[in-house]
């Protein structure tokens, strides 16, 4: 396999989170389980109906383009992409061809070709193959000899992002798709849930070797990050095996079988001319700079802190471990808890300590005030590290006040030097052999003596103070 060069370009579709569909006022609701509920004559493709452009969908794509440093179009238009498939009600899909909304830009180190806007298709449901999440009652039929069409998704605004063919392996492809999902969620333009089909990945793959030029094969509608990597790895093996045997790789569209973890042939790959693109005569041309809401400065001002900016800030301001930073970037609730806790404590020196407790000891989010109090108590040795873990566990399950929990569960450490000295003197008298071993240089004997003192104090003593007193007395 080392002799082969793998070239990958991705096409990623994401459903935009607008109130209505792309060209009509039917509701855009991905959670609707009743088939053919959010439909109207426009998205059903009835003759004589006229589409109207969803301004918020256009703005969403322009914001994405601004975030990735792309060139926003001055002039753009919508085209008809002609092809027949049961889930295309009009016999064509309204998309963009020569004049996309965004050109260029980069994300996660990968150069982008374009980002454009189109309408989604309906959903085909095949009960006989089990490829449906709809119940029989929802379908209104139980006959498995037929396939069904649900037009709720038809006409939903769909962003398509196309990368340059510069991706070299499955891992890089997976990381890119994850970063795009994160960006869409940060911008609030798409939930990008792959399990719901709100984000779908297609990979264009070619395998070449010295004088043998690669043939592009497209893998359609990959619906998980794990599958992206596995599909690419399988295609590398499949195409390399064909070339090794002197056979040709066919330019085609292939699907991904999640159960068998193999790709399978679907149809020969179409070229752009097969779709007979032409400008949609029912939709106006858009001159972006003439539309106030699409002013580039306003779009830039609307952007939140982006994932890569947040990573840089956490690294520069808090000097956290990269693994912790990634948790806070990807899980906003944990990031919020971390930052609010740090603000309450107002101590930059203990940021990693705070992060350690969040990432290692919490399974659910607690209040920042409670976490800050636990951190404060452990920082001044009022409770032990073990005690802090116990308190956090109680906070998660039952709530309450950290200090009250500590007292009720005997977790407050005794740091009274006079009282601890009495305990230490007692343990020294009871363990003369361990004392002599320590004085002869056996350091583990000191730990033994501290342990005996902790047992005598029923776990309530400050272990560091006990250790310091032992050293002083011995």
C-alpha cells in the first residue's frame, strides 16, 4: 500500500436550521415524525408554483464563508440541476453551479473550493429492508412490497461545501468533518447531527501509483465520522488490489454498507454536463453587496468566538493540556463551567487543578459556585483531594452545599498543629521499629507512620501537616 498515493476530496451537505424551507414557507422541522406533514405545493413541485428565496439561508452560508476566510460572491444565481429520481418531486433540484455564494477559504488546514446553497430532496423509505425510523402506523400501511416517500425534508435549505482534493488519508478526512460540524454548531446555522442525516459526507477518492493515474470514485452519504475513515481505508485497499491485478478502476458512485464495512457499486458517476444545468428562470439574480444584511463587515461582527480561536485563547490564557482544551471546545457546557469557576476563584495559578477535577471527577455539570467552593477548600487543605472527590460525587447525585456536605460526612481535615502533634507523638511511641528504620534512611517508613497517624485520627487529619510534624520530631 505504501507505493500508492491516495487523493481525497470531500463534499459535505448540511441542513440549515432555518424556520422555513428554502423556497417556500413550509416549516423546516427535522424532528417531525409524521410523514408528509410540512409540505406545500411549492416543495411538492406542483406545476405553476413559484419559489421564493429564503434570505436567512443565504445569510447562513455567507456567515460560514466569512468564518473560513472565503471570497463572498458579489453576483450569484440559482440553477436547475436536472435528473430523475423518485425523491426529486420537480424532476430537477434547485442548486448553484457556476456562481456559488462562496469560493475558496480553508478549514482545519484543508483548502476549500466552494460553498453553495441548494434544496434537499425527499426521503425514500423502504420497509422491506428496515431502512426507516417511521412506525407502521405513521406510514399508514404495513405492506412491505412498496417503498414510501416522505416529503417533509424536500426543499429544506442545504449547504454544500466542497474541498480541494488535498486530503491524504482517512484520519485527516474525519478530523475535517468533525471541525466543520463544530463550526456549524458554533455559528448556530445547523445542528449537523449525522445520525439524523442533518450532515452527510461524500468522499471522492482516487488511488494512483507512479505512471498509473487514479480514477475518481465517489462514496455517497456517509453518515458517521467513523464510517468516513473506514470507507476511505476500504477504497484504498479495493482500488489498489484492482491495480495490482492489472484491472481498471471504474469511475462510479458507490455506497457504504455499515454492517459489512464495504463499499458497493450504485451507478456510473455522472459528469456536470449530464445534469444540464441552466439558471432557474423563476428566481431572481442576487447582487450580494446591494443587500444590507449581507454586508461583509456586519457578517463578520455576527460571528461568535470560533473553535480555533477558543483553542488559542485557552492555550494562551489558561495553559491547559490540549486534551482538556478539546473537551471544552467541543462540549460548551463543560467549557462554561470551567470559565465561570475560574472567574469566581480569580486565581490563574490553579487553572489546571480546576480542569483536572472537571475532566476526571465529574460526570455531570454542577454549579460553578459549588465547584469553586470545593476547589477553595482543597487548596487551603480544609479537605483532602479524596474528600473533594467524595463531595463532588454527592453534589452530582443530590446537590447541596459543599461545606455542609464535608461536615456531615466528616471530611473536614484537622489542621490544628497542637492536636496533630499529640497524635504524632503517640504513633512514634507505638512504632519504635519504623522510627529507627526512617532514621536509618528508609523513606517508606515515614509514609507508614503517616498512615498510622491518619488511621488514629480516623482520616480527619491533614496528611501534609502530619508528615511535616513527623519530620520535625524525628
